């Protein structure tokens, strides 16, 4: 881009050199400066984009040599703070000679001094060719000591007058120079001078204070932050950047990205990308990887630079491990996912698919299932499949704690809330689970008082500690689980209807193990591997496990497999099954079965029950059943047995196996208390 041209015109060569040099230091990289003086004269036409005339006294002369359309400005000047402080030291009412090169400039200087607050000194003006010299022993001059009369003993040289910041801003605006380095130069200059333009100085001071605050804030951020303009000049950086990238300088402001090799490498790898979110880039000089976000800095919808936010990938891994370790130590980490759920039956796959859909919806969940069906396994899987997966998973068994103790665990308490309360109070599980998931197992056992408080949390999303007066907002997803019939509890008045409908926005019913027979071999293999014991299992044992009535569901199966793994010899045989495997899960009472066989006589009912007991232990044909009944002292014919078996098959309690398998129990038959 072509540089703008500025013309500067002054009275004499000395001031021309002085102010040209000053302008060059501010704008030299952005504009071309051509300067002239009255004493040196001009003998040609001058063209440019902006004309600065040091004093209006030169207007008529200068305009003879410049085009009429060039814009003209006149500088506002002031003095350095150093000279200002010297003048302030003088006593009030003290007289001094104010020396300059002409009456006009002396009066101009006097006006300036009054404007900036030097009004406690009585000045007598003196300039060359004035004639009479004031009878004073003190002189003040703006860098023109050679005009001071020789008889004066004390001279205060306040230095050349300097451009006020208003003049510098005016040049930048008229020549359309919009760069951070100009701002930095003006800001540095403002610290040396006494401002004439108080408004401009106040704005600059406010900006400086804001930048100081920004620096403090940036240094409190753990991520490395770098801000540049479009040309790569660094506007801001924080201490985390220099520490992470091992840069020697602390403050990089004003330097260019290309001056620091490692920054240049980062910029080069993202040079054609203006908007990057969390991209991993390998940095050769670090022998490490960075997670980088790059965003444009906008001004009136136009980018004027970029901000880079960087994290060291190794640090992220260390921090993640630390967080996971801390959460694991507190028991606030979900270990299981849907991949942890073993099985491929249609029923289980449907259940997992529904759980995945539920996980994506950030609403309360109610999991319904018998004891041992894996309710917490599904709860953890839902958490780990949800948007809250990186936050805590906190679990509590509501049935394991007394109502008052459960309340203090859930809501926490303030110091002195009750006898034995911990000093300083204690966070409740709702606070610990903030941002994550709270799993309330066996929620059907909580008291009506606690139900009301839980309902309030679900409605208001805030809690109050026991003994406290302030409420705390909490962002927690509730997953509740029960093995009870909630609708029955509501009819009995033991469960609030409004709580039920709040909790059951999304519900998931888990199948019992008896409904997942085809998954049992996979589960047996999984639990065997989990024990670390390598043993084979005879087919008859697996058949027994598949057809067993698992009242305790998966938990009971796991316990049984562990027993077989540790108590068997080289391979697992039928005789290795635990002693209670063949025992009834409930005490037998004849009255329990009468309703199942209303068409039979009492004697036939007893025979039917005995047959079902035999078939539960092993599949058998009619002849074997007859022999086993006789061993129990029950006399009957094979014809009678065939008649009862046909009846039981008609009722759906038994089925005839293929080939020589004999009679087996159906799922309905297994549910009978025989």
C-alpha cells in the first residue's frame, strides 16, 4: 500500500529538524514526511495528503507553494512533565523572565503555561531586540537558552515544546492510520508530557487502566493467550504463554510474531485458518502438541487481528487424570458405559437403544427393575453417554440410610446445624453432583417429608443446606431407580403423585435375567473371565444355568459363577453347583398352588407339584418321573402321569423337549412356587 505524504512547515531549521524527527518516530513506518522552514525558503510547488504549519503566521507564505485542496492542520503543543515539575517548585508570586525568540511565541508560551496550571508565577516577557532587559535574576525558556541575557544567574530550561496527544491523534485520523503500535507510541508519549487536551488524556488514561485490568485478568488464566493484529504485531499476551512456550521475554507487546520462532511456527500452521476450535497441532520446537483455538478480533464487522488460546496437550492429560483420580477416590466417577452391558438378545438390545436415546435428553430418568438387574450399570451408562459425561456421577442408596441421615447427605448442612455436625458444615450430594448426575437408588424407600424436599429441587433447581438460610442453585440430572411398584405405592399413599410424574419424564424398564435366557452363556463366560480362573464348563451345567429361575437376576448368576470358578476342579461339572441351587426360593405351602390347578383333585394337585419339582431339577420322561415319584413314596400309574403332564402342558407350565430331552419347565412354570 502506498504511503501517505505529510508536509511539515516551520519557522526555522532547528524547529524543522526537531519536529520532523518527532513525527518520524511516531509515523515513520506509515507516512512519508517532507519538511521545510521559512528561513531556508521554498522554490517549487509542494504536493501531499496533509499539511502541518507550525504557526498560523506562516499561512500566507506557505499557501503560495501548495495546492488549494490539501488539508491544513496546526499543532497543539505542550511541555514535558520534567519542566512542569521544576516550575511547580517555585514559590507563589515569584517573578521570572519568560524568554523566547519573538513576542508572539513568548505570549503563546505564556498562554500555554496558564492553561496547564502554571499561574502562581509573575512572568515578564523577553525576546531578542526587545531593548530593555527586565531586572530579574530568574529566567524560564523553552530550550532557547541562547536568548537568555547573560546577567541572569538562574535559568530553568523547560525544554522544547512537544506535540500534544490531540495533534498526534488528529494526524492518525486524517491519514487513516489505524494501528495498535501508533496507539502504543501515543500512550508512551502521554506519560512524558503535560496534556493540554484533558478530555483526550482522560480517555487515554481510561484505556490504559482498562489494559492494565485486562493484563491482570489474562495473567489469572491458565491457558496461554496471544492477541495480534493483522500484520502479526503482538497486542497482548499473558504470562502463561511465555511459560508454556519457554519464551525469554515476559512482555511481548509491540514485537512481531515472526521475531519469536515458536510463535511463528504456530502462526504458520494456522495461517490459512481464520476460525479454529480446539485443533491439535504438533510443535516441533516443543516436541509436544498444543490444543489451539484461533478467533478473529472484529471491529465494525472487519477483522483487525486474532486471538490464540492454547493448551498443552500433556497438561490436559495430566489434569484429566488428576480429576478422574479425585472423582474416583470420592466415588463420583461413572465407570460403566453401554459397551459394558453384556448380551445380544433382542430384549437387551432394545433396552440399550432406549437408554441411549434417554441419555441425550437432559431430563429426569426413572429406571425400573428387579433386584440385581443392573440398574446402576444402566444409570452410569446413561451418564457417560450424555452431555454431562465429563462431570461427576454421584450415587446413593436411599434404602441404606435413615431418613434424617439421608437428608443431611443429600442437602448438606451448615456448622452447628445439629449435635455432631462437622465444623464448617458439609457439602451435600446435590452440590457434589453439580453439573453432573445424581443417582438415587431404591428411591421408593424415602420418607414423605424427604419426597417433598426432593420435589422442590426438581421444580426450583436449588437447595438449602440443613440449618442454613441461603439457597444454592444446582444443575443436576436425577436418575432414580426402584424395584417397587410405584403405582401401587401411590394408591397406598406412600408416594407423592407429583414426585412420580416429575421423576418418570423418561422411564426405562429393565428385563429380568429370566427374560434374557439367550444372554446367560455370554454372561457366564464374562463372569468366568472376570474371576481370572480358566476352566471349561460341561454342557449340562450351562443348560442348568440357562434354565434356572434366577430370582436374584444377574447378581445371583455372578455369585453362582464365582462359586463354580473357585470351588470346582479342572472343569465345572453338575456336582459343583452350590448346595442351594436346587432349593426352592420360597417355602412350599400347598395352598400357594391351589389357584394354579383349580380343575384337579387334591391328590392330583400334589402329584402335579411333585412332578414340577422333579422337572425343575432335571428334564425327564414319563418313566423316569414315575420312578422318582415312587422314590418319594408317591404311588401312581404312567397313564396318570401322562394325563397330568398333558394338563400342565395345556396350562403352559411345561414343554416337551426335542429328541430324548424329555419334559422341561417353561418360563411360566419356573415362576410357580413348587
